C-alpha cells in the first residue's frame, strides 16, 4: 500500500481557514447544523464532536454547543438524537412524524452515541471549567442508557433504531431489520436524495423500516419500558457500548475532580467491562453486534470493533490490530466503516464502507492510549490526506478517497481543526 509517506499536509493553513468557515457558516446561534440542506437541525453526536472544533478558536462557543444540546434533555435523562429548534422543510422525517419532545423543544424520540462526557473531559483538560450542572446532566443521560437500553443489566447497550447507533445502514442491521413489518407505512417523500446521490444513501426498503420503527415508538409516546419490552428492533451495539464505557470512565474522572461519590459509575463500568466480551467473535476476530431478540451475532467486523481500546478494553487487541492490517491491505484509506473484504462492503453507501473522520479520531485515540502509536498516526495521516484531496464532506470513499455524502460537513471540519490537521 502506498501510504507510508508521512509528509505533512500541504496547504494546511488554507484548510484550517476553510474548516473554520464551515463551522461559522453552519452555526445557527448556539448550535451547529451538520450540513445546511441535508441535516438542518441539531444532531446529538455531531454537535458534541463539533464542540472540539469550536474549542480550537472559540472556547465559549464550544461549551454553548453542548449546553444547547442538553437544553433538550428529556425528564427521563434521554438526550434526543435530533433537536428541531426551527422549522425546516428540507428534512424528512420531521417533528410531526417523530412526535417527541416531552415539554421541551420538538425532538426525535431516540438517542445517539453518548460522546459528551469524553468531549467535556477534553475541554476541561484544556482549561475549561467543569460545572456541577453539566456533570449532573451527563450522569442522568448515562443512567438513562443503562435503565432504558440495558434493563436486564447485561452490560451491553441496545439500540432500538439503526439511527440510534449513528451508523444507520450498517450491514449488521439488515437481518434484524428484515423482520420488521412495513405494511402500515404510507407514502412519503424523502428529502435526503434531493441533496445527495442516492447511491450514497440507504435504500427505500431501509427507509420503510426506519419509518415503521419511528411509528412504533411514537404510538407508545416513546415510553422506555414499552420500547424495551416490545420494540421489533433491539440490537446490542458494540459502537454505542464502547462509546458509553469510555464516557463513563471520563465521567468518573470528572466526578472525582468535583469531589463526588462515583461508586455507582464504577459499578456501571464493571458491568460493561464484563458485558463487552459478549460481543467478541473469535472466528471473525471482531467485536460484533448481536440481535437481542434472536441472540444471533453479526458475522463481519465493523469499524466499531476497533473502538475496544478507546473503551479501555485490550483483551483481544493483538487480534484486532491484525485485522486492521488486513483491512489496510484491502482498501487505500483507513478506517472503512465495514469490512472491505466482505461482499456487503459498498465504498460509497453511507455506513456500508465509507471512512468517517470522527470514528477515525476515536479509533486512533484508543490505539495511541494502548501503545499502538504507529497505527494511530497512520489513521490520522489518512484522515488528513482524505481532507486534503476531497475537502470536508460527510465521509470518504476508502478505495479512492473521493468525497461521499453531504457537502461542507461540520464534524469533518471539526476533526481537521481538533485532530487530523494538527
Ligand atoms: C438521517 O436522516 O440520515 C440521519 O442519519 C438520521 O439521524
């Protein structure tokens, strides 16, 4: 593979200026939209990663991004995946379909990977002030994850909608989604394919199922118990679980700093450390999702498997690094979202192949923390090179490095500012 050249990015200052412009252009006053036409509202994990970009030139604005998100926290502690602060007609499904909000701003009824504690810790380590209120809000969110998405205390987090994983059309969800009844889904008009090439987006069959699941939750007023016991889609996700496990460690760090009793957090960490091994599939060499309704594991690796070290799990690290090496020989740019050797790999179709900057950031962080600095640096360099070649789109083709998905994408710009371009 021809990627061993560690040459520093050329034109880095120009890219940095452009990345800042993207953040400013997508700023809607207190929150940043991921991409102006494709995603015109506040998205949960987008916003939190974007705070890292803001922190590079406007620390107050970084905190504001996170604080705005938590203004939409539900009484249950859930922090929704979309907050509809304004009315916009360019996105479907909007607030009338979701029927979420619980007295606060209109929102979706599911959550998204909980990266907030980890990002807040980084802001605090960089000199920001940790407030009791922020700590409590994040702790409530984490407790919600355990109560609502792991009521049986298996130590793994379920997602009840592919959108809750943040990795919408991952091949992992194909089999669990196949069983979902779409007969009540009426006609609808998608807006995503007005903006992005349909070859880069989920299929209509996927959308029918996404909407059936939204309707299932909305009909039950998004009641956690009804969803935990009745949702036709409940899949334990190593991505969300790894991110939450990492976030719990960072929350405990903050709690100790504030002089709080963190025993409950430590118990949650112990449970998740033990639970994480349920994902391990030795014959695949990856941490694989499993369907909680059938007990069946996915049969291929995804980029989330490489988040194990980020979560502080190093049990199978040598094997994982061997897999990363094999992936690197199967495609030009790391880290594809799905195994590039697998027949379901599609380099352009959203989460079935493309490389995502913020996933690379998390994977590289974990690898560096566990002594794999060369791999971490290689992933950083690949991310920088992708941005140099293709600008700051939503994601990248791992085979030829071309841009994929929405244009002028905020979290890609933020990852350049906070990590890849540094
Ligand atoms: C979408 O609309 O594609 C989003 O990923 C849902 O969160």
